[in-house]
C-alpha cells in the first residue's frame, strides 16, 4: 500500500468516524428534546408549574375539552421564550391543550385577522362559529407584571393562562352575587373600603358578577351560585335572614364578612349554623403586623380553602378582627371547621365609648381565638363561610395578581396576596368548585441588594475589585516569574 | 495516569507563566469595571452576563498555546511518538486550561460575598449559574484547543478561536434570517447562549447538558483526529 492510498484510507476512516460520532450526539440531543427532563432548583420554584395547573390540564384530558392558545410575540424575544416554555409545558401535560406561536412582525396578517392590537395570547375553546366557542384575550400586561416599586417585570403568565383556560373551557354558569340593602361595601367603589378589586379578581376567575338587593324581600336570583355579604351596617331583618337561609337551603354558598358584634340580626343568622360572633375585637401581639397587635396575622388550619396558603408563614391581615366561635355541638347534619386562628396569647377587648374618646379594655384571659369558620351542610344544602372582619376583602387589604394595580394601589401597605387567595379560594369552595382553587401567585424572590450597600460602600468595593485585587494578582504573577528566573 | 502527568506539566507551565496572571488581572479588572458599581441584585446575573462576553477574549488567549506552541517548537513530534495516547494528551491540555478558568471563577467569588453581605441570595440559583458558565467555558476551551491544533502560529490559533466563538454566539442572529425555513431552528439550537439561559434562571435541562457535553467531546474528538493526521 503506497503512502497516498494509505492517507486516503485513513482520511475516509476518520471522516466516517467523525460523522458517526456527530450523528450519535445529534440523535441524543433530539431524544432529549423529545423527552424533556427538567429540574427546577430555585428556592421559590419559580420555574415549576403549580399543582393547580397540572390538575387543570388533567381535567381537560378527562373531560376531553380541546383548548388552543395562540401567542403573539416577536420571535426569540425574551417574552416569547417564557411564553413558549410555559405553553410547551402545558402541552406536555395534556394533548387537549394545543398552542401556536405567531410572530406579529413576520405574520402581520394573522395578527390583525385574529383581532389583536398588541402582543398577547388568545386562549380559545370550541370551534369558531359554534355556540360553544369561547375565547379570551390576554394582554401582555396580564402575563408580565411590572412592579413600579422595584422596576422589575415578573412573569405572571401561568396564572393568566390558567384563568383564561378556566374561563373558556370550564366555567359556564357560575355567578357571584354581592348582597346589598344593609349598607354593605360597594363593588363599584375604588375607595379603600370598596370591593372593586375583589369584583375584578372574580371576573378574571371567570365568574359573572351581579348585585342582589334583599332588603325589599326579593329572593336572591336563581343563577347566583355564591352570595357575598361584606360589612353590613344596618340590621339584618328576619325577611333578609329568611332570604339568605332559603338561598343556602337551595344549595347556594354564602360568604359573610362581618365586623365585631355584627349588626342586629347577625347572631340569629349565625346561630342556625352553629356559629357566633363576639362583640369584642382581638388583640394578638404574638401574631401581628404592628407592635400593638391590632393588625392580626393569623395562622390557617387545614381545609380546602386554606390549601394554597402557608399554615404559619402567610401574609393574611385582619384589622381589629372579631372571634368567630364554633358551637360545641353544631346542629345536626352540619360540619363546621375553623379556618384561621390567633396565637394562644390573644386577648379579647371591648371598645368602650367614653363620649369624647374610645378606649379598648382587654380581658386578662389570653387564649387562641378562631377568626374564620366554614360550615358545610354535608350535601343537604349549601355552604357558609364567615370571617370576623368586614374589611378583609376590601381594596385596602387585597392585592391580586390578575388585576393591574396603579401606583396608588401598590402603595397600600396592608394589601395582601394571601387575603386575595383566601377570598378567591373561599368563593371556589362555596361554589362547589374546590378542584379549581385559585392559583396563588408565586412569591417573588427578593433579589434586591439592601440599602446598606450605599454609595460609599459601592465606591470602596469598586476600588477594591477593580484595582486592588487585579494588582494583587499581578504582584503574585511577578513574584512567581522572579522565582522562576532565579531557578 | 498519563493524562494526569500531562495535566500536571501543563498546569505548572501555565501558572509559572506571567501571561496567565496578566490575563487574569485584566479579566477581573474589566469584569469589575463593567458590573461592580451597578450591581443591584444578589442573583449575580449581571456578573455571569459580563463574564460570558469577556470569556470570548480570555479563552482564545488561554488556549492559543496549548498545541501551537508544541508545533512551533517542534516538541509535538516527541509528544506524538510518546507512549501517551493522543486522547490523554488532548484531555490533559484541556483540563489544564479548565483549571485556569476555575481559578478565575474562584476569583469572581468576591461578588457572591457582596451578595451574601447585602442581599438574600438563592445559592442554588447562583450555583446553577456557575455550572452553566463552567459548561459554556468548557465548550469555548474545547474549541480553542481544536483551533490551536490547526496551526503552529499562536496568534492565528487565537484568531481562529475568536472567530469560532463569535460564530457560536452570532448563530442566533442567523436563526432570524432563516426563520421561515427549518434551518433557522437548527441555528437556534446551535447558539451557545440559548442553552445558558436556563442555567441562569435555576433550571437544569438534560438537553442543555447533552448540548454542552456533546460540543466539548466533539471538538476534543476533532482535535485528536487532527493530531492523528500528523502521524500518517
């Protein structure tokens, strides 16, 4: 064999080996894309889908409901990558969830044809033109929330898509009615004691919202699944009580948000369900957001409503709450469960009016108090949930992920994501849809450096890192070099 | 064992050479100049971002002499005829440069100290960031070692490495140009930073490991094949 033939043979051999080797690598890579294996190692599991989302995808498969999502974002933008990752994950959970990514810059015709005016996602169920067809458009702001305080944009896409899928595919006839006629807080009011944020959050959860006036003896509309009575100021008359009882008896869910002592008629309403509301307020310095113990941060107890909340480390806030006591022996066929509890260092205080001023006079006796309770009539009728705090779900105390908040609202120091999660979970439970408990927004990992890293320290660190340390390395290099030369 | 012996020799020659210290000092100076003053978060994302750009300049300098120097001095013939296999020679030289890269990583630990002092860092997130950086740099080094085996001129080796690294970064841009054809998707998968992004947000994905290890092994394999042609 001469040299040339040998070289050709060796060259061919090397080429075949290289191609085969490259082919194996490409094949392994393709398989890894086909069967993805991902592990989220972050502390707050920011890259992991919530259990609620996975359950929802299982429901689509079980009920055979096809849902499609069409995302409109420029190709390979950071937003497109996040959305694409999320939609691909959802698609892996259920074959009934399909998606398409459309670049509005290269396919403007499709963008306009689908009725889009800005980047976002359309979630649709059913065939276009059919009566079952439903679609919901999610704007970019529904998927990426800008925090004016930190200047950072967080991804709320999972929550947004989840709500949209529920809206178009699952919820068809759920209506929440806000009771009026006893001076309750208004759902149209954007003031601190208004309920506009709660109404918006419920609409985003695909509930229809209505108002039911019961003072004139009218029954609660038949299509109401849940009724909310938030902060009644006037007496609940026997007629109103009969209306509420009839609503629960026919299977409705009643959410009562009451202040200490309630109003005349409250005790009669609650006693039928094995509950009572104290005339006093609770002060709990051991579990409070303020040193005086007025703004109580209760622990939550195991129940479908509290499933998404941390038992001890939640951000629930109740200002001057009143204890909701569960009767030792509840009426027959009634199941009661405590939902929120203070520490065992809580005391009950009466508000004593001295004319010119009011003063709290507290009991010596310190013990654990229940601040919210759930009542289930075990299939015979509906459900009731009572919270001993009328302000609990007002605009001042609610922070929701689905509602875009302006600067004024985010500045509300008492606004709590867990108050919102608790109320939305309560409504789902009262509507008998505890399988679709509201997805609590993932706590954002605070990555900001503290203010202690001020200008002076920055300058010191800058000088140290930019000049001193590199210079030190050069000196070490010089010493090593001199040592080498001396050998 | 032969790999270890070559590795030891290479590490020693790297760390007694002033060029290693000069390039490390220059790297840390530039890194600090770019990120220290504006560092506002404890996740070190800005640090990783700046590091990945600076590595495009640092790694060609660190790898240019690995094979080229042997060829320019004529010592490569001794190596090729030594009892050590080509694979162990290449592995030893690759690991030696990686040791220099790891030493550099340790020096960037100063930013983690700042994050711990003034923030609440998620250490797992930072660890995966470093892991991603390590794999990215290992790919760059493998490319550099291969480029160094192509020529006896160290400067040309550094230029080839630099151009190759630019290709793997800029290939993402090609995916825009060829977006409508399936080639665009291929370019997207080839782009080195596409695979780094998930590490940077604390997500470990098997496909990224396969990509990086595949690229490292492929370029080391090509280096061995290239050296082998000199035996023919």
